[in-house]
């Protein structure tokens, strides 16, 4: 895999933002001054999460040819990593969500399960999130952008930079009614996303850059939040954030900020 130049990484971010934001724009307009626009304007937004994948594959094809495209694609399906890493990948999101609810109830905070996805829908929701959101995003964020950033700084620094850019990419969603982001203060979402990026890098670096692991972590975490809607309360969001910060400190302390890996 050829090392990506600074220009390639910048172009990746530009293409990703332009592609996704253009597709989200009709919905933003509908909910912010143009209510007479037909509901069908929301259709393009369904494809906005594919922005990172489009940018990653286009630039890889341009600079590395068909072999590079094949290698990028295969990283989403290979299982040649230590299977022990499936444990944090599949459990961190659900355990954090349940622990958040336990603490929330312990301090007598308000919480209602009625906003959560019914148990019977968890698998369908996961599959929908995985193939239309998590996987296309991770082809770009972790599959294309993370390694070049790590070559220019350490693993922790790259995580924080990518986490900030990743959170900014979601900006239009804060202006679209019905999205998770529209129900959360922007600064809270940004803080959580930046911290979450540390775990993605940790998993990425310990599984040989597996896009499969990144996409699974993404999909499972989002599904856990849909099933256990702690994020619908301000206190719940802060408790979850605190748990993530503590876990991130442990990860950085044990695996080291330079590589977030002992390999």
C-alpha cells in the first residue's frame, strides 16, 4: 500500500464533505425555511453516509490502481486478526450503554425504555446500520484516512484529529428533524465522537487495520444506543461520556499514546 501524501488526505476530506453535505442539503433546507419542499427531498440523504467510501475508493483507484481498490475492499472482509479483539469490538458499546443506564437509575435519573428499538428489531436495525452507514463510513475514516494521519503524528493525536473531522462531517444532521444529532447538543456530540475515535484507532492498530472490525464496532455501538436510549437524557449523555473518558484513559495508559498497540 503506497503512502498517501498530505494532498491526497486533504482531497479525501474535501470529497467526503462535499459529497455528503450536498446530499443532506435538501433536507436541511426543508427543515430550515423551505417547508413546502416535498418529502422526497430526503431520499438523497440516504446515500450521504457513502461519502467516505466514495472518496476512499475513487482516490485509491486513481493513485493505486485496481490492486489498491481490491486491497481496500478485502480489508472489510478479512478475518486474519486475533479473535480476542472481537470482545471489545462487540461488547464495549452494549456494556457502556447498560452501565450508563444502571448508573442513571442508581442516581434516580429519568430514563424511559419506550424510545428504544424493540428487541425483535435489533438484528434488522444492526444490518441496516452496518451496510448503509457503518461500513461505507469506515472504508473512508479508518480504511483510508487514519493510517496517513498516524504517520504524521502519534496514534492518540491522529485519533483526536480524525475524531474532530468526523464529528464536523455530521454537522448538517443537527439541522434535520428526526436525526439523533438534532436531539443532542452539538458540543456533547463532538466530545463523544472525539473520544470514541480513540477506541477505533485502538481496535484498528491491534487488528492489522481491519475495516471489518471498525465497521462492526461502529454498527454494534450505534445499535446499542438505539436499543438502550440513554442519550435521550442530558444526564445519561454525560454519564456515558464519563465512562468513555475513563475507558479511553485506561486504553491510552496500557497501550501507549504513540501506537495504542503493544504489537
